[in-house]
C-alpha cells in the first residue's frame, strides 16, 4: 500500500509537470500550444489525486479535507479548460481561441501547487 501510494505521488508530480511545463514554456506564445499534454496532465491529476485520497484514508494518513475539496474543485476547472482547448485544437480552430483555455488550465494548476504546499 505504501509503495502504491509512492507510485501515485510520482504520477501526481508527472501530471503536474505535463500541465505546468508546457504552460511556462509557451505562456508568451500565440500558436502551437501543447494542449494535448495539458489535457493528459489534467486527467492524470484528477485520477492520481482521487486515488491518493482514497489510499490515504486506508493508510490512516491525516488529510485536510477542506484543502482536498478546494484542490478537487480547481482541478475540475483545469480539466474542463483543458478539455475545451483540446477539443478546439482537434477541430482545427484558430490558435488564438485556444489560448485562454491553455492559460486558465496552466494558471489554475499553479494555484493548486501553491495550495498543496502552503495550506
Ligand atoms: C492541477 C491539479 C493538482 C495539482 C497541481 C496538485 C499538486 C500537488 C502537490 C504539489 C502535492 C505535493 C504536496 C506536498 O507533498 O506537500 C500534492 C499532493 C497531494 N494531492 Fe494534489 N494536486 C492536484 C490535484 C489534486 C486532486 C484533484 C486531488 C484529490 C481529489 C489531490 C490530492 C492530493 C493528495 C491526497 C496529496 C498528498 C497528500 C497531501 O500532502 O496533501 N490533488 N498535490
């Protein structure tokens, strides 16, 4: 169980990197956003976060559920923004119309990192 928990934490960090990495590299761009990586990262964060929460319960780890709920709500918004951006990219929409979704997903993931560490 402990090893599984550690693997999930690794997955949680990889998902985080897949969102925040492209965002930091491409935040000043106006085209060719790596929105598919951000979308994959958003799915990973929801899946690993929910599994970590369930496992933490089983391992008797103390979690702050107000913090987890806040992170979950923000992660859902990150997911919806990434999904909408990804769908637009798949339809071949103008890159400028993808930019707000890319920025919303990346910026809110940064907010979640700050919450995870400081709360
Ligand atoms: C964009 C989404 C997310 C980001 C950027 C993020 C970021 C982080 C970070 C940086 C940590 C390490 C904190 C530390 O060890 O001090 C962490 C841990 C954790 N996250 Fe997330 N997270 C996200 C979404 C979620 C979601 C949706 C859940 C659950 C519903 C969740 C549950 C957890 C749990 C259980 C831990 C380990 C326990 C803790 O220290 O709070 N995370 N997350």
